[in-house]
C-alpha cells in the first residue's frame, strides 16, 4: 500500500456507540519506514483501500517527522 508504512495486522472489532448501536471497526497495525509501530481504528464503512492508505500514510509521516 503506502510508501512510508507497512501493514502488519488487521483486527476486526465491535463496540457500542453513544446511541447504543453496535459500531464495527478495523484496528490496523502498521510500521513506519523508521520502525515506529502504530495503530489506527477505522470504521468498517470507511475501510476502503484509498481511505486506509490516506489515514495510514498521514500518520506514518507525522510519526517519522517526530523521530527526526
């Protein structure tokens, strides 16, 4: 997928939302090019290749900039 991260695991989970409805998510664990592990919880309805790539690439860029 992204040039600045690598996905290592995806776990599906559900939780109860504020209105009592069940919300489904994908918890995606990835590693940046500098080796920082991170997770992002993406709603199942937004788990598309393009949306996940946008979310993970932005997070990886932010974390790698912190690492210097």
